[in-house]
C-alpha cells in the first residue's frame, strides 16, 4: 500500500513539471504548441492577456542644405517625409492564448483519489491493532478477578452417553411355523437307517449338519478368511459320521435330484471337507446294502483297526420290528 502511494505521488510530481506553451499564428489564426518558453508565456491554466509590442519611434533628422555652386544645376530641395506618429503601429505580434488541456481536471481527480487511498490504507492498518488490543484488554479483567485459575488446568467437558433406544419392530400377524413335518425325506430316511445299521455300535450318524458347525478358516487376512468361509457357511451336510466321543470322522452326501447340474459345486465341497482332514463319501440316490456295508468296513479299518472289520453288523430298529 505504501509503495503504491509513493509511486502515485511520483507520477503526480512528474506530470506537474511538464509545461506546455501555446501561441497563435497572426496570419492563419491557428494555435501553435511548443515547449520553448520564448514562444509565449507558460500555460498555467489561465488565459494570458494579449501583449502588443510597441516599436521604438525613429529619430527625426533635419536635412542640412548643401552649398550650391553656379556650375552645378539647381539643387533639388528634399522635403523630408513626416515622421510616423506613435499611433501608427507595426504588425501585431502573436497573441498568447492558453491551449485547452485536460491535465488540470485529471490531476485534480488523481489528487483526490490518492488522498482517499491514503486514508483507507491508514484505517486498514489500524483496525487489526485495535482488535488485538480490545481482545487483550478483554482478557485482563478476568485474570485480575480470579488469578488462581491461571495455573489450574481446565477440566475436560463432561461427556454424557445416552443409550439409543430402538423402536420395537411391529411384526403384525407374522409368526413362526414348522418348515417340514419331517427332518429327512423318505429317501434320506432309508439311507440314514442303512448307515445306522452298518455303522452301529462303533459310530454315530447325524443328519442335516451345517458346515458352519464343522469347518473354520485360518491362514489368510481377515477379509480373505471371511470370504472363504462364506463359500461354505450356508451349506448343509446330509450325514456326518462321528465316533462315540462325537469326534467327526467323515461326511456323507446323498446324490439325489437336488445335486443335478451342481457337479462343480460338489467337487469344491468335497475338496473343502478333505482339506479340513475329514473323509468325504458320496452314495447313489437309492443306495443298497452293499455300498453302505463297504463304507462301514472302510471306516472301521481306518479308525478301529483290521480286527474290528467283520461281516456282522447291527440291525436297525426297523429290522428288529420286522422280526
């Protein structure tokens, strides 16, 4: 701001020193502009009066008569011309008249503009100081009234936690009901009783067990483990074979009509079961006694030893009732 004001003042002083001289040609009557001071007076913003230069009157001389001689012709008498009077003037000199110029109004406007800018700049520089002084003066009375609070630390604001009460859901006429009258279908029940017949009393057979109760995931990041677990948590195993202490040893799937067109998914499911360290078996839609008997012999040979494999098997409750 100060630099701008200094530059403006310098500009005003430079323009003020420039002088313009004007004269009028007496023959054409046109104005002639010049910066030579000998032409006319300086154009100071006011019309200079016309100046007429009076010539110096010539000195009147009286002619002396020359002596005449008889041999010379008669002397002609020279009558002197009357001297020009003072009233007869020479051609008028150029009349000085100031040229119209806009520098005067422009310089006046610039002076007022610079004056206003200087006032505004001074006010702007003074306002922040007044505000800081007012703030400082406003804090001093508080310190004087309670000087002991200067060293005491301010207590943190007390946080109040209000429990958010959820509005109870209006369920209307919705109610729970039984999804199926029986846990297993007729074909699943036939396969279940054959498994119980050939695996008991050494193993326990469970039906419709969710894989979320059997499998877990580890080794990856949290997101990776969660994504991999999501591929199996919604699936359900048809049958699970356990020992007497309920430790899981095998998972058995019944390939009925629900598995048609899902061969790739079944392969991924069997791979997940084997990766967890369990055996995976698949039985046909309506298995006979021979496939189930062979499955039971494999489990006894792997977990109980070769001596436990025998041709005798337990009987299911249905067979006992038939007898």
